[in-house]
């Protein structure tokens, strides 16, 4: 019985994470991308720390083109020094 309870709790946690993701997507689609790119405060905690520094779309674009970087390569430059890289 405890295995079933644990499974249900894990499924509830996964569903809550999916709801948060949907809320983020809706917010991005309705706000547009001219604002500062940052995670919603309700998505950042000790379990899910902030992975990148704040930047707006224009700043990110300029960073990419000034250093001739490809998609995703500029993100490595925006990681806080205390962030652990996921492998």
C-alpha cells in the first residue's frame, strides 16, 4: 500500500510541475519576448535553482552575434558562478 501512496505522490508532483510549465508557456506567449528573460519566481526554489542570469532578448542576440556563437552557446556565458552544470 505504501508503494501505491508513494507512486501517487510522485505523479502529483509531476503533474504540478507540468502545470507550472504550462503557466510559463502561456505567460511567455501572452507577454512577448521584449521583456527580461527570467524564470517565474514560483518556479525557482532550492530544488530548482536559477540556472542563468537575467537578460533580455536583444541583449542575448547581441551577445550571440558579438562572439559569433550558435544557439545555446551563449547560455554558458550567462550561468552564475555557483551554478552546477547538469550532465
